[in-house]
């Protein structure tokens, strides 16, 4: 069953490397959505796909030192219907 997941990562993050990591792994796991850096420095991910793939994505994120302790995430059954994963350049 498809799900929608939003994740916010706080702290000292190096934007493009982390955003590229999210992009590469979302594409490998056949997920759609986007990653962006907010003006506060927070990395925000909105992603959707099969729940098993979303859990795999979340596990990969937690294995990275920078994303080990995501401060919040929100699961939803409301799938927006995004068709690909991309990096948003501006918040």
C-alpha cells in the first residue's frame, strides 16, 4: 500500500551531499517526492511510495551520521501522486 512520508532533519547538515544522497536512494527504491533545504537549514523530505520502500529509505537515512536522529517524521495515507523524485533548489 502506498504511503506518504514527511521527514525533517535538523542540525549541522551539509546540504548538497545529503540532498544528493536522498535523491539517489529515493530513485533506487522507486520512490517519488522531493528534498529541499529550508531557510532555517533544516532538510525537508516529502516522499511517497510503497511502505516497505519508505521504511528502507528511512533506514538508510538513519545509517548516515548526519541524519541519525531525525527530529520528526509524519506518515500519511494521503498520497499526493508525485511522479518522480527531485531536489528542490529553493525552499
